[in-house]
DNA sequence: ATGAAAGCGCTAACAC
DNA sequence: GTGTTAGCGCTTTCAT
């Protein structure tokens, strides 16, 4: 089914039909109607490959994320998709598996496919740089959430500040000795969170007891780190985690070793993924305005000059929000029910099981 | 950077360079070398749009899933991607938002993009039928996980049987009165799970007390259902949930109302998502062999005849595996640490097929 | 084995 | 405003 056949059926030229369907130029109402009717009748659907070859635009944007199984990313992806849909653009989504080589291949593949732009969350803030720069020299590129260098547009969240707020909150709860279960600082977000953590511990805890465990953003790493933590002589006052997944892993192992959260140690996550609210205890975490990040990223993608040397590089930093939950509220002692006492016997997002045995 | 420029640089014709790069025909070793050298030197990368127009193959497969934020899907997507990568195919991933209209648009869009095949998890087992059929009339299509009709190839898991095993397990634990927090049966998986549940309750519990709540596959629906459940006079022995997300929502509300799991009521999920193992209590769930499902689906995609009327329609059904965890093991009393005693885990009549991450 | 030429389906440029 | 023509960049006849 080609446009030529539609044209023949309608008794028009292909050009007119093309114009009628796309609305790119004015066409006499009568001919317009004939064209549409013929197209409808034949069930004509334009071949976007041919169109793309001619117009040098595929109507497709590529997105490369490090790991789609990290529940943080689907949310950001959905936000992006929603925005793109609004402007009739398709999303070509790729998962780099947090691997720089893979990431490079995907970006190259996207470029071959002649996508109109790329959204990328670079897995390595250093090694991904060349790939990002290369891509940016060919099509508009916006870095989202993570970044590799500052030569290419970026939209994300102030991780440093957010993590500092986490520590400050913990310090206010009386914590002085901290442990940080970090993710390797290959991801820019991880590096910035670490930095924020360090800064804040210096400031609020006078740099006292401070242990660091560096791994990745996975639950399994959280488990491993918790085992190491437990192997030490004493527990810190609080365990700060690089993200929710890590925190869940830590929580799992702590619990299976009889360590109570928040009774024995406070615990925090990051990202405020959906599950953070339903673990036991619910996790204090950091919520990022992903909807806005997605919107801004797509917006920027349309603005970025084609060859990235037109003007100043745009970067947008949003501010995150601390979400305090029971994992950092040591009101009750271990084994006790929550809330510890008080008039309210029921309900409430941060409340839970009544005393045992009844 | 076109092939013509490479040809000029190498002092060859475009045709020869094309042949040299793709290896589609024999080329004299010397010329081959010259062509490759020139391509390398110029950093030539073929324009896949032009190639696709000529060869009528884009080297791209589309995939449409109902909701990427349901942690079940990323896992299946990664399995599919891995397989596709092995054969040098790009994945064009789309999220239908569990909406039939959206799904239809996405499929049409994919067809316009002239993808080589479609993997789809239809969101509605009835209404999605026309879309699936239409797609299958144009390109190879394989339904994955969910299905809409049996005229188009399918790869999935025996949901009915798996859910029956869940109920059987609960019955063995002494449960007689069940409640089922279902997802609306628009998804084929949901319908099959419901069926398996009903069948098994008939058989193992003599059709005794049986309450049904129908919503969707979300955590929020789980919360709502739990509220309704609590509004009833009495609790059932067990609450069976359509998937893990729903179970998490149920668990959250039960806990906040002081209901102990598994002390007061047993609870099960489905899908064995990563979080199922780290909730408190860990969730008994059903693990599906997603790696194999993904592999088989991609394999089938290459086998399916182009116009879906060549031969018998292929369907593959895998068997799932019950993963028993503490949420259905009322051995220990609430508030106690876990494992309650002994060297490791609890040895009940049904042992966990996998240790729950202790 | 190689090169010249045609053409995939569409739309931009050009003429009328 | 409409039709005719050319060409996007590639692969593939078709000749040689």
C-alpha cells in the first residue's frame, strides 16, 4: 500500500495526497476530501521509513538507561514517554545493563537508526563521556538523572543536597555515628550522594565514627554490606543507603540477625520507590520530582541546538524532598508495638501492628 | 557520511563497498581491505533508514507491555532484550498503560515504523484481539505472558495451575476460608489465575467461604481491597492476591490495622518479584521462568510465518514454581525474630524451594 | 568479481 | 494550488 496507489484511486498526484494527509500545504477542500477518502478506503498507512529517509527525521527519540529493573527508572521513563507522546514522538528505549561498552553500542545503534534525539542516563560519569559527546555531535542529546561531564545538557536532581538533608535529619534524631552503604561512584548520582553524605557528616557529626561500604545500586549489595556491618564490633547509630534497593537488602539481613530498625539502628533509603512505603518498617527516603524531570528533559531536547556548539549548555537541577517514615523514628523500643502509646489505636501511614499475642 | 563518499575515498564503486561491508557477496580481498580502511578512516556508519527502505527490514522488533512500572515486566523485558541483542536486533519498547486504545495506537505506530516483528502482552484478553490480529496479518507477532485469543503465537506460563498450587499449599496449612484479591480479568493472566483459584478452592476447601475483590494489578488496589476486607465481620484464613504488588498493598493496610501475617491471616503474592523476599513477612509467591519465556518468544518470532496463516499456531506454556516464605507459615508467633530457632529457616511440611534471603 | 543503473516510498523543489 | 521531477542512501539487479 503506497501513496501512489492512493493517488491513483483518488485520481490525484502523489504529491497532492501527501500534502492532503500531512497538511503541510494548503490543498483544495474537495481534493483533500477525495484524498482522505481514498486513503481511508484502502487503509493506507504511511511508510515512516521512506518518510524518514526523505525528511531526515524519524519521529523517534532514543533513551538509554542503566537498568530498567531498578524501580526508579520505569517511573522516569513513563514520565518521559508521556511527554513525548504529547508531541507524537516514539520512544526507543534501551537498557545498557550499567555497562559502558554496551552503552556505547546502544548509542551508536540509535544514531544509525537516525533517531531525532537521545535521552541518556550515563552509567559512568567518566567513561561514558566520550560516548555522550559523540552522540551530542550528531543529534540533540539531554542527559537525564545521571551525567557524564557538563558539556552536554542535563536535567536532574540535586543529589548532594538531598543526601545532606538525610544526614541532617538523622543528626536531629540524635545520631552521631554513621555508616554509609554506597554505590560505586561510577554513576554521577552515586558520587554526588556520597559527597553530600560526607559533607553533612563532617558538619553535623563532627566527622565522628564513619564507615563506608562501596558496591552498587542492588539489593544484593545491600545484603552483602549488612553482613560486613554486622561483622564489625559495634553498630553505628544510623545506616545511610545509596538507594532504596540497597536499603531493602540491608534491612533484610539486619532483621534476619535480630537487629531492630529503628530500635537498634536507623536506616534510610533514597528514591522513594513505591515499595519504600510498604516495607517494615517503612523507609525514610528521598522523593525526586520525576514528572518534572521528564517534562523538562523532553522540552530541552527540542531546544538543544543540533550540533552541540550553538550556545550555552543548559542544565536544570530540581530539588528533592525528604520523606520521613518510621525507619528513622526510634520512638518505640525494639519489640514494642507502634505507635508506642497514645489515643489513636488505628490507621495512619506510619502505623502498624498491635502488640503480639492478642 | 554516505557510502558514496567512502567509495570515492577508496576508489571503488558504492556497490563494492556495500558488498565489502556487509559481506553479502564475495569481494576481492584487496578491494575489501581498501573498502574497510576507507570506512574506518571516515568513521562511516551505515544509514539504517536507507537500508531499511531498500531491504524492507529494519532490524528492529517492537514490544508492547501493559505497564513497565510493574516490576514483573522489566525482568521479562531484560530477558527479551538479551536474546534480541544476541541476534543483533534492536528493541523498540512501548508501554500501553494498560489501555486498549493506547495499545492499538502503539501497534499501529510500530507497524508504520516497519519493525520486523512484534512482541505483545495484550492488556485485554478480549478487546485487544483485533489489534493483535491486525498486527499479525502484517508482521510476525508473538504474544508474551498475556494473550488475546489463540490465533496468534503465544509464550507464557500456566497461571491456572500455579494459582491452584498456591491454594493447595494454603489448604495444607489448614486454611479453609479464603479471600481472593483479584485483578480485573481483562488480562488473560488475571483471568487464568482467578480460574485456578476458584477451581482449587472448590476442590480443597469444598467451596467454603470465599470472597472476591476485583480491581487491578496495583499496590493501591491492594490497599483498597484490604480496607474492604477489614470492613467485613470476620477475616478469612488466607488472602490470596493476584500478584505481589497487590499483596504488598494488602499487607500494608493489614499491618497498619494490627492484623498479623501470618499469625492472623496467611497471605500470598504472585510473580516472585525481587521485593517479595524482603517484605516483612517475606511473601510466599510464584516464580515464573522468565528467562526461558523471553528466549522462547524471540525464537518463535523468527519462526512465525510472515502472514499468520502458514501453519499451526505455536503456543508454549511453561510451568511456574511455588516459592514458600514466611507469609504462609504461621509457625512462629508475631514479634518473634526469624528464624525463630534452630540453625536455619523453618522446616515445615512444605519447605521453601529457595531460602528467603536470610 | 566489479561497476552502472534502477528503485525502495516518500516529500521538497520546481514549474505551471 | 497542483502535477511533474528529482533524490534521500542504500542494496540489488543487470550487464560486463
